[in-house]
């Protein structure tokens, strides 16, 4: 028998077969996902906008539904023959593009974001409008204040609007669709770094389905990325941790897009960090790694963080944004007991995390994230009783729901093959292909039906409100919405024309408006937002200034005082006419207070100091300082 030295065959020995070639990096799951997404998304974006029919009709809805079901059939045919990792990446990229197709189809007849310009959608739009004229971190309304809400999503929309020379409000909806589709690819890229490609795909899909919300697309994409990022940075993944540079970049982008997830995940992340540190042989190296990740994240987000904390230390701040209650405070504590597909996956995840926490690397981290989110939520439920502050506790449920779903998908991938091996039974490839096909088609169809207007799906009201929103000149995009269901018109264009007739275009004068939609359409500065909100606004003190103004009956004194309040001048009043002599401004004062009407009289606005426009639609009156 010939000998082998140093792994080289002896002269009289036949050469060993060459090891199989590793697939080209072009066929890696990550590259295929990004390539498919980048190529297919522009087509998915363009096709609905080329259609002749309105997105509010059933004929248009059939398109994305047929597309996802046809794609599922093709996937079945391919997977029953072969299932390489690159195919999982291709599927992820195409699913992301399909989401864009679906969004563009059902919103074909409206330029508005989901839920129109009401509530949070209106505020995000106002931020985008502000960033269309400013680059630095800025408050959506108040001049001179830094932003307190994560700025990246509206900042990108605003800068894109400036580059394309289009109104920012007209592209927020499109951005929602792109970001929601991008969430699938972003989640897949993070998970495939940690687990096999097909496990990454279905884990991404499972977490996506727990919070597939177009109106919160920036929250969705960061939630889906945060979970694998936390495991990859604070845990001990079998494939090794992320390098500190990309880990820091991802962390910084999460912070800039929606930093709330860091708050809700803090307890679980710290618990995972401590558990990992105890197991680390090189404890100092681990802490140094975390410090470098944090440093990169801080540098990347410094344009937002530095002015934010400077304002906190120099101006002070108050927490008002969590004074608004929601039924979510008390519901959804046991999603894994709900009779649904996702509920079953989450139940499997709960059992899997507990059962496998000492056997597989991801189980303990997901368990800590889930438990930490529950602890946060229960703490703030008690805190709410004492202080009226909710700490946005219901949002923590979105983190625990997604973590449970991720654990469910990973548990199935871990357990099912071992069950087959234990039974000495090889699952037919047809069964595996069918499982993937059903998962993809179920997710796509369920997601679509939830958003289609008129079908009473979970999010259908959001789509309907996008259609109900009037354009700034009072026109509606469709006649299919009954008049009594339309969102009340707020005459932005007439207001703009009135003010510009005095000051000219591009005014930077400060206004007080009865409707925040004014700032969603126009990059004007406001004196005070209508909701009692904002850390740096000093809402109560500004409102006290308005009360002093309302009580100032002498017209000359009113003109002088309104030009010199403690927080600067108010040069434009946009009020509601209750009677010819009584004009009002309304504010929602918070969860523990009733809405308030602040009344002004016509006599306070002396024509010697003000130009009055009292023939605008919807009983709106505008007073513009001369």
C-alpha cells in the first residue's frame, strides 16, 4: 500500500477526485436576492402605473394575486427537482418586488400614503416635506428645533423629492411600498448570514407576516433586521459574529430609521450580552468588539444624535408622545394561542425556545428578546396606572411577536429533519416543495387580502383612507368613495394663495393652523402642533402663550403680542369660523385631558394690522399680518 505524505498522493497512487467547486459568488443567496430585487423592483413599480384601470376595483386586485399564485406554482416545479441556496435568495428578491407590485396596484388611484394624511402618516409626510427644503435634522413644524423622531425614512423621501423636483407628499406612498418590499430582502440578508438560505427565507417571511404594515414600513424594515442583528452581535452564532464595521453600520441605520426597537429590546439584549460574556474565553476582546460596533453606529447617526442631545441638555425636554392610549395596551398578550397560521408558528417558537435554549445558539437569544419585551410591556402597564405614561408599551408586542415567529420557523428547520432521521424516513421532495409553495402563496394571498379596500381586511381601512383623502385643491382621486365617507377637505391651495398674495411664494413666516395637513403639503413653519406632542416643543408653555393671545381683546395689543410671544411671532392664523365673529383653533391635549377649543374673535384682527380672508371653503378663515 502506498503512503501519502502531507496530503499529496505518492507517485504510484491515482490522484484523489478533485473536491467539488464552490459555487460562484454570483450564485450566493445574498447576491441573488439583491440582484433579483434590483432588477424586478423597477418593473414591479412601473407596471401598475401603466395600467388603465383604477386600483380601487377588483379587476386590478386580480393581478398581484394571480402573480403570487403563479410564482408559487413555478417554485413548486423547481424545488421538487432541486433547491440550491441561490434559489432561496432569488425567491426573496422576487417576493420583495412582488410586494411593490401589490402596493402599486391597490393604490393605483391615489398618490397618498396609507391612511391618507391623518395621524402618523400625516406627520411622516410633514417631516418629508420639511426635509425637501432642509438637510439638517429638523422638527417637522417648529422653526429652529432639531428632529426628535427618527429622521432617515422621511429624510430620504424629502431629499428625493428635492432631487426630482416633485412635492414630497406625492411620493410618500411609493416610498412605503418600496420600503415594505425591501424589508423582506433586508431580513433575508441578515438571516442568511446566520442560518441556511431556505431557513433564512421562511424566517424572514414569518417575521414579516407578524407586522406587514405599509403605513409603518420604516418600523417594519428595522424590526425585521433588528432581531437577527441582535443575535449576530450579542450572541454566539455558529457562523461567527458580524464584523464590527458592518454591524455598526446596520446598528446606526436602525437607530436613524426607528430607534424605538432598541428601547423595547434593551432588556433582552442586555441579558443576552451578559450570558454571552460569561461564556466568552476572550472577554476583553468581546467587549472591545461591542465598543467598536457602538462607535461606528454613533458616528453614522451623529447628525441626528448630536443636535438631539444638545437640545435636551440646553432646552430641556418633556415626554408627551406616550400619553395617547390605545386598545393595544391590553390586547395581544398571548398571540401564540390564537387560531391562525402565525399563531401556530409562534406557539412552536415558544416551545422551541424553551426546549432548545441550551442546545442551539439562537434559541436563548430569541427567548431573551421575547421575555424582555414582555417585561417592558408589563412594567409600563403598571407605570401607566401611576403616571398616564405608556412608554409606548404596546409597540413592544410587535418585537415579541416577531421573535416568536422567528423562533417558530427556526425550530421547524431544526426539528423536522431530525424527526425524519429518527424515523429513518426521508421526506418526499414533493412534500418539501409543497410546503414551501404553500408558505409563499399563503403569505402573499393573506397579505394582499388584508389591504384590499372593501373586503374588511385587517388593514383595508388604511387603503380606503388613502382614497378618501382630497387633493390640496379639493379634488378627489376617485368617484367611487361616497361623499359622506370622504375625508374632510382642508383648503390648502386657497390658503397658500391667500398667504402668497401678501408675502409672495416661499414664505418662511410662522403660522398657527387648525389642521396639520397644511404642513404635510407645504414646508411652512408652525407655532404649535395640534396634538399635545413633541419633546422640545414645550407644548404647554406655547399653549399658555396662545391662551394669553386669545384673552387679549385690544386689537393693537393683540397685534403686538402675537408678533412677540415668548416663542417668536405668529404671522399667519388659519382658524375655523364657528360664527362670523368667533374663530377657533382646536388641539388634542392628550390621553388624560379633553380636546380644547381656543376661541378668537374677529375684532382682535384689526384690518390695520391684518389681511383677512374669510371666504375660503369649509369655514376656514385666514388672517395674515401686514
